[in-house]
């Protein structure tokens, strides 16, 4: 990494932040300027490495973050045509996520910031997702309701202002993305299964199978998708596993998840 340069040139009163994301199986680096927007974005995916194991191996994920983070930071500096001397702070994902992977990102971020004499900001993973629309041209006006759907989390959140959040509903067992991956495995699809299930669903026959819309017949806005996975497993056992039946099951499963999310919203 470039050494810290103690004599910074005078520059405009804006913020330029280096962001480091290492919560799971992707190493993400970005440089953001609050006046010019996103200056650089580098991303490395570990999908191929974990595919042999059928899922993310935390120890391997952590070691790969160690190998990739600094080279990606260098690449981001080159893309943005700037260096540490042009930064005002370093942000990093503090959780939730894989403990070892988070530790790599936080250790690198805090160490670099210490050497460059910059402040650090620990960012909550879900808050990062929640406020991502603020980077778009059309920024949502407060208050608004946000639906967060990822591999590990399903959240319905009322956003009154930055830092003022109320969780209206959340997954009580499997998140939507997790249910996709587990159901894909039941269908014999490779890792990562979610995207493959969605692609298979495109070939499915609508309305051949009817899956339940879980927890939509009771008060509250929480989500539960583990039952859909079980329903899919029972359907596979009873109906067979020829390719068209798999596609029809994938279609029914995906439709049930989407409908459930929409009903809760």
C-alpha cells in the first residue's frame, strides 16, 4: 500500500470514503465521494471456490479475503485516480456476517486508517442495504418502508430518517434467499442454487402445484420460509423428480415466496 503522506494538499470540503465489505463470500471495495458519487468499485466473488463444497466454508472465505482485500484496494485507487492522501475516512462492514470474514475486513480497515491517520466507521450490514437507494439519482423521501431480501435476512423496515428505523417484520427461521438455496439443493441443483432455481422456474408450468403463502393468514408482518422448503421436499417425493416436474416445483416455490413478500408489504 502507498505510505501515508503527512502533508495533504488543500482540498474541497467534501467527504471521500474508502469502503470495505467482507461479510461473506465476496470482497467488495469502493471509493465514494459525496460530491462526485461513486469513483471506484471493485468486487471479487468466491463462488467458484465454494462450489466444490456445496456452500460457503467460513475458514476458506476468511483466508480469501486476506488475499484479495489489499490488491482490490490498490485497484480501486487506480480506478479513482487517487490515493490514501485523498481520503477522509475508512468504512467497513461490522456485521452481521461470518465472524472470521468480518474480522479480516475490520482489521485491515482499522489498520490502514491508523496508518493513514483517518477515522473509521463501522457499518451495519443491513443498514448498508437499507440506505443503498440513497446513492441513486431518484432518492426516496422520508419516511418510507423498505423490504430487504438477501441470503441471510428478510426484513420489513420503517425508515423515518437516517438512523431512525423500526423493524416491522423479519424472518423467524429461513430467510427468503436461504430457502431458495436449500430448495435448489433438494432439486439437485448446483451451488449457488438460488439463481439456478429462478432460471429453472422460467420453464415451469404455472398453477400445476399450489404452495402455501406462509404466515399471511395471521396478524403481524414476520416471515417464515422453512415450511415452503419442507413442502417442496414432500412434493418432490410424491410427484417424482423428472425435469419438467422439477421446473414446475421451482415455479410454484418462487411464486409462493414472491406472493408472500408482496402480501406482507
